[in-house]
């Protein structure tokens, strides 16, 4: 393992402290809104508690900034992976626009100013959230809307709970680690969903058009079909010290050309840069891409189930994933086979401490195991261990340090993934407001 360089840390943290003061300015308060700072930790669906009085049209301008110092080593059986040095990654940035349009109606729009996969600025997605229907007539369906939230747009949709804790390009303030999960359930599709919440009980029902890349052109080689998804759960603060949440989610798409998006929709790229990239050959060609380090089976048809337990007792916090992704397609050409299935398991244990839980120590273990084809004789198996901690310099500024170790296990892996492993230390600074 390379020796980690700490010489930059004093300047690094000093800059963060200065930035913390700058971004501490009072932000516009919006209705039914998840704060984009430390106070938004462990907020999943936005609450139905109406704590902000409507005071006319308001605009909230926010943003995210993230930068990593990466020191990783990697190897594989072929010995053809590039050597990784210790240095800074390209910083990423988001621009967030949230608008209170009407009483109980607001809009969200997120722009990726800079990301690993795209240097240019582009829209990640946006949606409208409706918590009151008073614009129809005062008190219209108020008995229903005290429990219901209607969300419509082209943005990430509410499958599973892991997407509430993941890093969304530069928004890493809710993620206790640098990387996301191995099978990263996150996609931006045209969708509509209804959420019901009452006394800890939760239900979500939704529909997307099943496509990451939007177009209206009919192509004989594609069979895009809508995706049906939902969630059932229980989330309750049982007393001052104990909160318990348990949810189960499903996602079903039976089109033969758009099942691959659920685990391949993150167009910002993974947080471990240049892992599993091969050395260029004599023609200058190499293998590798911005999503390496994660796994997407790219099933044509997909049925996915995700179960998420979350328990917080005082400063101790556990979050877990039990997920099954099944491929439903049977191919007859050029070779007959049926798509397989993968199981993802993840456990994340944190201890938050200090004044207002400003500090934390954490560990996460994540595995994905399964077959791309039902007829395969051996499972593909990948595992990742994360150990680390973090310090909230303020509600808006987080710096975190982690050790990561990832390996591709067994003989089923081929090419650059055979015997592959990478590991080392990553330091990340995050600013969100």
C-alpha cells in the first residue's frame, strides 16, 4: 500500500473552516422540504408535518461541492491495470434550485455543474411535489392530503431507502463514506408517484416510463415498457432514544431493452477514480469507464426487491440492504439462455458522538453475488469493506476519511476483473447548503 500523504491536510481543513463561515448564511425555509445539510441526515421521505407557513412565492438557491484526495493500489491476474498514484480527483459540483410555487406546492431542479462522467454542465433532473390541493379550491381533499404527497417529474424515484443515503454527484453530506453501494439503485426517469404517511406507516406507489435517455423515436429493435414500483414500511420514533424503520420496495420492468437502467443510471460516475482501468495497448486502446467499481448485471427485463432496516439508538446507527435482482428475459438468438439473478447484502454501523453528533466512526460491508445467466455454473462474487469516520465542521461542511478494500472473488470473473482488487485511503470534503 502506498504511504498516504498528509502534508496537505492543514491547508485543506483551514479552507473548509473558512467556507463553513461563508455558507452558514440563513437559507429560505420551504414547506415539506428535506434540508440539504446535516439537519437532513436520516430524513427519508419528506415529512407531512406542516411547520412552515406559506408566505408567497420563494426561491431557494443551494449547491453542493465535493473533492477527494485518493490514494489507492490495484491489481488483477493479468497484471494489466494502470498504476494509481496519490493525488486529488476532479472536484464535482451541483446547483440546486428549489421554488415554493404555491401553498403546499414546490419545485426542485438539480444541475450537475461538474461530474466525473461529464465535464459540461447539464440537468440531472427535476420534479414538482404537491402536499396540498388548495390551488383547486381552499381545503380541497384536505382529509386525504394531510397524509398524501404527489410527486411528478423526471428525476430519481423512490425505490428503496439506500438512495436517500448515497452520494448524488457532489452531494455527499448524507453518505458516511465516499463510495456508494456495489449495486447502486439510482436512475432518473420520467415518473409519477403517490406517498402516504400516517403515524409511522408508509406506502409508495409509482410508475416511470422506464427510460434513462428520453426520446420519442420508435425503433424496431427496442421494446421500452413502463416500470412499476412501490414501497411499504414503518418508521417511528419510539422514544427520545430509539427510532426504528423497516421498508420493503419493488421495481418491475418487462421491456426487453430498458431493464439495465436501475443499477446503471448514475451519470455522475463512481467515487473511486480510474479503478480497473487497463494499460493502453499498442493501438492506444484501453478498458475502463466512470462507473467501474460498481456492478450492473444489465438484465433486459428486471424485477428487483429491496428491504431496508434502519435503527438508531442514541448515537448508535445501523442501516442495511437485502436486495434481490432477477432477470426475466429468455433469449433464443443467437444462443438460448435465461437471465439469472443477483443478491446484494450490505450492513452499515455508525457511532455518532460529540456535541450535536458532530463526529462519527463507521464501518460497512457490502457483497453482490449471483449469475448473469441462469445456466452459469459459478457465481460472480464481489465484496467491499469500508472503514472510516467523519467530522462535521458545521451543518454545511463535512470532511471524511475512509479505508476501502474491494475484491472480485472466484473463477467466474474474466478479463480485467479476474483476480482484481483495489484498496487504500480516500479523504473527501463535502459542502452542501
